């Protein structure tokens, strides 16, 4: 894949406000992160869970395939991160409601 195609993927990340990713940085993986890194044998793509454990970790021989999988994982991780935030919000609302109900009795 050429630099132009890399720029297209990067533009998609920005347009969709995807912010839990590692874009070719040489560092440890973080929670709810999709990552792509250049390694000796190709392009490493990974996706992590809430504990930063890799749920997907594969080296792709072709950059185009790696970028497509990376984008898929970035979108998936963002949805999972949002879902977890929403579940925490729902639990807090329920706790608040129960607290108010107990105070009024």
C-alpha cells in the first residue's frame, strides 16, 4: 500500500473520531487499542481488551491487508469502549435511583 493509501486510512481514523490506536509507534500496547507496527517480517496488527491483553495479534505480509484489519479493529475497539462506558453509566443511574428511593421511604 502506498503512502497515499496510508493517508486515506489515517483520514478515516480522524473522520470517525477513532482515538484508541497505535499508528506505527514502537511502544507497549494499551487497553482497548488497535495497533499497527512495521516489523521485520511485515506489519504487526493487534487489538486489545480492557486489560491490554491482545485478543488479536498477527503479522501480515501485505500492508494493504494489515491496514484493512487494523481499521476494522480500531472501529471494533471504539464500539466496545463506548459500550463499557455506557454500561458504567447505566449502573450509576440505577445506583442513584435506588439511593433516592431508599431515602424517600
